[in-house]
C-alpha cells in the first residue's frame, strides 16, 4: 500500500470512529487502538504533507496559531431574534403570523435556546471550508481552525444511512419522510438506497449552530483551575466565547467544545420545511439536538415551553429559553424580516429561577493550594428542580460586597442555571438575630494563621504539609487521570491510608505492599441531609471502605502501571501552584527533563511560551524547597518518568549550524512547534533564555517586551520572520 493510500485509509477509518463515538455513542475501538492509528496518521502526514486531506482527523487536536482572525462577511446575515418572557406576547406573535399568512394553515418547530456562541460553518463539495463567529451579524471572525477541533462537527459531509431517524421528539411523520425523499433526486430515497451520491448534496451550503462548553467539561476545568490556584471560570457561556477566540487551536482542542446545529442555508431550495432540514442534517452527520418538536399550534408551543421549564436542567449544557419558528420555508419568506429580526421566529426566555431562604452558617473549606473558601449553609430550598442546601460565597470580598450576615434571608439563583449562588439580601426580613460574618484569621482545619497575598482575593493556609485537607487533596491531585492515573484509589481509600499512617506523601504510595494493605478498613458516615418538605433531618448512611484481596491487587497494579505515565503527567502531579496540565506539557516540551526544569532559572522559565512571572516564580519557589526536592528524588527512586520523549526531527540541511536561536510572539508561516522543528532540522540550536550566548531572537507579532528589552541590553541581534526564512534559503 502506498503512503497516499494508507493516509486515505487511516483518515476514513478515524473519521468513521469519531462519528460513531460522538454521534452514536458507540466505541468501536478502544482508546489505545484509536491513539495508535492517529499517531501513525500524524507521522505519515509529516513525511508526506502533500497527501494530507482537508478532512484529516489530525486537525481535531489543533496546533495552528493565528496572529489575528480574518474578517468574514456572512453570505446570509446572522440576525438576532426578538424575544419575550411573556406568554401573552407569544399569542400576539401568533396573531401576527396568522394575519401575515392570510389565514393559511401553518405550524411551528420549537427548539431549546442553548446558552453558547452562535457559529456559522460553510461546506463546499461536502468539505468544511470555513467557520465563523456571528460578530455583528454582517461580518464575524474566521475561526475555522478552532471549529475543526470540535469532534461533533463533520469535516466532510456524507449521507449516513439510517442514522438520526426519529430525532424530533415525536419522531418523523410520513409527510416529513416523504418531503425528505423529494428534497433530493426523485429516484433516491434514504430508506431504499445506500449512501447518497455526493452530487446530491448541495455544492455550497451553510449550517449554523450553537457552540458550547458542556457542563461536565466546565466543571472539570474549574476543578483543575481551583486545584492549581487559578481563578474559576464565571460560567460556561463566557468560557466558550473566550475559548473560540483563542489564537492557539491546540488550546481550543483541550477544552473539548461541542456544537448543536439548528439551521441550514443554501442558494438552492433544498428543503420545504425546517423540520425536514433538521432530519436531513442529522442524516448527514451533524449534531442536531434531539429536543426539538413540531407543534401544530400555539397551544402546543405553550405545552412544549411548560414541559421544558424544569426538564432542561437535566441536559448537558445551559439553556435559557425556547426558539419558535414557522415550519414551512415558503411561509417564512412570505412573512419576511424587520430590520433586525425575522417575523417568522421569536425566542421565549425563561425568567431566572430564584428562591429565598435563610443563611444558617458558613463552612470554610480548605483546598489543595490552601485557599480558604466560604460556603453558605442554607435552609434547604427547591430551585430549578433540585434541593439547594449550599451556595458559594467565593471569598471575603464577595461577603463584604453583598453585605450578607448570618441568619439573613438571602436570594439564591443558579449562576448560569448551574451553580447556586447568593445574589442578594432581603433587608426587609432582617431580624435582630442577624450577626456579622467574621472571616477566620486561622485555618479552620489546622489552626495555622492565614495569609493573604497582595492582589489576591483568597486567604491561604501556608501549612501545606500538616494541614489535613491540603494533605488529602494533594493525594487526590496526584492520583487523578491527568496526573498519575491511579484509578483504583479514591477519596475514601486515601483517607484510610492516611489514617492508618501508611502514607505521608504521594511518594509513599510506591512503598505499599500487599501485606500492609490487606484487611484494613474504615466506617464512614455520610453527611446528614434535610427533607425540604418536612424539615426532618435524614441521618447519613454508613459506608464501609475495606481492603479485600482483589481490591489490594487492583491498587498495587494501578500504582505500578502509573510509573509509565509521561513526564508531563509527573510534573503536573507534583501539585506546583499555577502549573496545570497544559503548562506542564509546554515545560516538558521546552526543557525535556525533570532535572532541567528543577534547575531552571527564573529567566529561563520566562522564555517558555505562555509562562508568565507568576508561574515561573511559583516553580522556582517550589523547587527551592529542600523537602520538595527530597520528595521528587523519592519519586525518581520509585521509577517514575523523569525524561520527556525525544521528538525525532528529520534533518533538512545545515544552514543554521553553529547558530543559537530563541523566538517570541506569533508567526504567519509557522506554529511555535513548527518554528522550533525548522531551527533544529537545519542545524540550529534552541536556547531556553536570552543570554550573551544567543545569536538571534526571532521577533513575531505580540513579542514579549521583557525578552525584547533584555535582547537590546545584551545587543542580541533581533530578526523578523522573513529574515529567518531568508537564512534558510542561503
């Protein structure tokens, strides 16, 4: 098989596996097999870039860096919808539709209004060629590289036989199925034929959808940010919007964004109704939410709205309303548009769900980095379909801003309809019982005096080794999937190991033996709850954690297997403040070994892409601690990976032999990784920081001012990207 044939075969297989996994929830191969195939394809594409396809699955992992986003003019304006919170307004809308259609029969399609970012995707000859933001409705930003990282967005559109049937909640009726068949060649129907010939799919069409950050991913990111001491993301919508605007598509890929498609546009009249377009887009492989419904009249619309008022909280993303559209496209055209919005559609928005309840107390929680976070303890109240007993108060600044006191009646909402938060105080119901909240000056867990760094909102407990919750969290951080991935251990088992004195630091895990573990157990009593209907206290359940023979074998096997985790995971597992998984990967790529990172100076660390002073200072301080270094040496002795995988670079020439380089900023012709590869492939050497040994600083867009200033002071020659390219051509 030729390289071109193998690249084509791997691309087809991996695209198929992606489709099955992300559209049909089927895992036809395990993760290891998928990763091996993807690695093979990546290597082949590097050797034979001329055979790389535009729909290659390797674009899903990102890597392209844009110095700025080009402006895209929308072929069809992306207008906003009129919206209302009132059912009477919906009846008025329905009356206008009836009047505008002169009594013709009509029906609606209702869809959930997802809380994300409006996106436009253009396909030519079945291949995704452009992705853009809404912008001002007339023009937006070209974010094609970022959209390609969304695994549920098809890179190539093909007819998927038998997929997507019945994705309207009431299924596809016979009339719609007939319309679908008539939408294409009269001799080709989805039920009777195999894959639809590519020519039958419009040569040029556009789909629109809502890009979003799934709640599970939002919570995962915030847990990691809290774990490494970073500020939390405010809500999924803002997080999605900020992610789509990132210039590094590799960073976008790591956020695992998703997208629901809700609109089809083409110069040709492909479909008769919006309902049929949704069915067809699902058949083509687009991720169409199954929550839409065709409604016969406005009463049916009201029923749909009422049904989803609480049901929507079970979905994997945030929603804030319902979109109602006239179903038939000819009737949409007849109704037309105002200057800002279509007359054939409207959005009904749910009012923010809020409740009032009493603040009974504050629990101060200590995180892994020592940050002390106040959590409000509330009289249980029903909100958005769940019983809320706690709400975040964030920090001392937020308590002061709200003016909240103990035993106040407070207003609680779900921030982004996900996380309960206190939004205010009902001063009319404040009683003589209310008391000022006195923020603690010592750690609630170990009694150590708290500190507060300048410019930071949180108070911290500095007793990171002796504070019980910090010590427990340090273990939980170490064993997580993105770190050492010791699956068989969990919160209860870790607590038991600490209680029995079997472990003091995560390095002790590698000294555990079968005899030490077998037979130990502990009884845990879960926290009591309260029945919101009766206010009766429900005792916590008893839970026994016991180390039986099979449990012990699984734990020891997982610990041994963790020794194969790559250096980036080991570095992340150390728990250095501000060093997340992505930062760890960049440090390893740059320095190559744990020893080089341990001994790096502040200036050398600042030379690493996206490593600012706060991260660099934290790394230097951590490795300056003798106990931390001893801990690292114990991990080395246990056999963990302390050297990163060497990247094999194919030599192109020796025009840069004997010359040293460093770069700063972004570049038009290279990603940072590609620039590094070209330097090494042509005999040059990369330095980790600016010094008198540096021959050239390559300066791109948005270059770091500190690097430029230091280069000027040391008289290091600075060259542009074009000048660097000229050096390669000598």
